[in-house]
């Protein structure tokens, strides 16, 4: 089988390496999507209950907001799924250059590395998040709490696969990183969802 020249391999790794623009874009998409997801959850579980207690608040407005939030959370989860697969492809290139995907490459990447453990957690959280979203769309009891737990797992997976994992006290660093992601999503994400979903729906 012909082997690609070293310059081609170097160009490939440079294109998809962890410091490349492509990899940075993937991480940006991941953090943007989880910010939308956390903001949507904050809107439904924190803001809407307070809105419902206001005098003159209409149930129909709250129901319309929840319906729109469900569309946004589904979109965020799908985007996260695509970005997570893209990140796996980029990481495979970094580790194995132009080698084809196989058990010989995927097993050490996913099962024998900290990065792989984080990726598996993210993949499981996304799948469970999509299931929780389906339950929420059916108005099942506890579905929003279930979705919140999967979102926190996603935040933790991002910390596990980022710079925090390389810190001397990685557990503390990853915890602070995950809390930072959740706090930023709860603040910026909820403000964004208020402006994009709640305000236009209530007017």
C-alpha cells in the first residue's frame, strides 16, 4: 500500500491538530452549543416558574416558550453530536496521522487514554440527552431534571478533555472548569434565550 509523503502527513496533522483553526472551531461550536443548552434549561426551570407566578401570566405563553425551547435544545444536542464526532476524527489524525479507523487505532484512543474516556462520556451524555429531550417533549415527569444531569455530564466531559485535565491537581481544575462552563451557560445562555425565545413569544 502506498505511503503518503512526510510533508503530506505533516500538512494533515497541522490542519487537524489540537492547535489548528479547525480544531479550535470544533471546540468553539461545542461550547456555543452547550451554552445554548444550559441557557435553555435555566429558562425553563428557573425563569418560567417565576413568570408563571406573576399576576396576569398566561399559561399559553409558557407553553409556547417551552415548545420553542425544545426545538433549540434538540438543535444544540444535534450540533454537539456532530462536533463531538468531528473532534474524534481530528484527534484520530493527531494520534495516527492518515491511518484508517480500525480496532487497532480506536481501542487505544477511546479506551486507553484520558481523552478517550472524556469522549465516551460526552457521547453517552448526548445520547441520553436526546432521550431525555424526547421525554420532555412528551411532558414526562422528571424529564427536565434528567436532561439537566446529562448536560452537567457534558460540561464535565469538556473539562476532562481540555487543559484542566493536564493540571497538577486535575480533579480540582476539572471541577472548576466544569463549574465555569455551567455558570457561563446559565448566565450568557439564559440571557440569549430570554432575548431569542421568551421576549418575542411573550410580546
